[in-house]
C-alpha cells in the first residue's frame, strides 16, 4: 500500500492529467465538488464508484488512486475485436473492472451472493 493518502494520490493524478481545478475534475467524474473536496481532505472515504469515476476522468487506473497493488501486471488479454474496435481501449476498460474487483476484495466487500 502506498504511503500517500487517497486525497494526495487524487491531487497528484489531477496535476499529472493537467486538469486545472478540482471543480473541473468533479465535473468530469460526475461527482459534486463538495464530495471531491471531502475525499481529498480525508474527511469522507471515497466509495468504490467514486474512485472508479475519478480514475476514468483522470485517465489512470483504480489501483493508482486506491494505493493498492496493480492488477495490470498480472493481466494478459487474448482477445480480438470483431467490430473494428480499438483493442487497447477495450483492454483499458476491462482493466478498470479488474482493478475495481481487486479493490473491493481488499476492502472485504463481496459482490458474490
């Protein structure tokens, strides 16, 4: 796990993505600016869906924001898009779901019934 807080990782990723303000990031992620401010300040824990939305808006993966080990190094794809879709885009979208699953497992949140 990373020594940085979730808020610090979000801020670092925001600056790396050249997103000018927290308000702009909140708009891109579809969350309220006040929620984002509380997450960054550490007064409100980020929900999994908020972290995923932030990761997608920032162009990074969920593991980077959550400070967990990345799944990307373990994931191998052997698929071929039939519809002319871009394979790398498909891989990145699939990776987001694997990262979310890994995050939920680490938080002991089961999706299995």
